[in-house]
C-alpha cells in the first residue's frame, strides 16, 4: 500500500531526528533547545555580575548550572526501560 508507514519506516524516521552524543542518543531539537537555554541564562548572569575580578566568572558558572537545571526540568528523558523477569535455575 502506498502512503502507509510500516514500523520499520517509523523507526528510520525517528533515527533521522536523533544524533549520538557521548554514547547516548538525543533528539536534535531537544539538544539545541537545551544549549540555547543554558547559553542565554549563563550570559545574562555574566552580564549582570559586578565587574570585580572573580564575580563575572562565578556568576557565569552559576548561570550555566541554573540553565542546565532548567533544561533538565523542561526536557524529559525519552528513554524507556523494560524489566524482564528471568527464570532462576
């Protein structure tokens, strides 16, 4: 049948939306969103920091950490684990 999607074609489409990063598979859209959130929060924190020597660095690092936390909350993991019971013996 023309136009119907088989499970294999759905799996291939899903693979096309993912990339491998550090031996894990992530969606490109989610990765880019997390990068934008973290970068924006870190830069805002850096620019509002007092201009004394270590403060911009500290504010930028804390901003990056806050951006990471926000990204972790907004972008939920897509990974699913299935537990299979084994027979002992």
